C-alpha cells in the first residue's frame, strides 16, 4: 500500500514537480491549490504526511497547519512546510505554527524525496497516533 502525501501548494509548476518526484518514488499524491481545500482534503484522506506552502490563497499556511491539530483524527499527521519564506525567523515561526519540518524553496529534485521521507510514517501506521 502506497503512503499518501497531501500537497497543499498554489503554484502549478511547484505542484507538478513535487508530484512527479513523489510519485516516481512510489508515493500517492493528493494535491490542493488553496489552504481551505487542503484542510478539507486532509479530513477526507488522512494522509501519511502533509506538505504545505505558507503563502496560499484564502488561508495562509500558518492557519492551515494549526487546523489539523484541533482534530484528534488528524493531529498526529506530520506537516512539513515547503516555502520560499527564508528570512531570519521564518523557520521558527513555521515550527511554532505546529509544522514538524521546514524546507526552503526552490526544492532540490535530487534530495527532496529523501528530505521529506523521514517524516512519513509507514502506511500500516496510517491513521494511528
């Protein structure tokens, strides 16, 4: 069974690249182009990992990251911010918003999957805290 990764990213090119790399590595990918859509998708799919852009329409990534933490069915799912916010303090702000990890854009296609794989729980554990 493939682990499902929820990718919340509004930029079509970034979604395409991340999806391509993740699917090539054997992951199933569900994508959402806006924050609220991502929160709704998380509730429907219970992904093994959520990859989250911070600069999103309708609901920023900080708010998106905090939503699943209010739901016991979702609060154990790791969230990794993949963002162009790379100024001093941005990583700390992202982690304070309940993200488990932080990656700067642009992503490195050669290391991206390895960097996020350490956050993915095995599919057998999907849905368990």
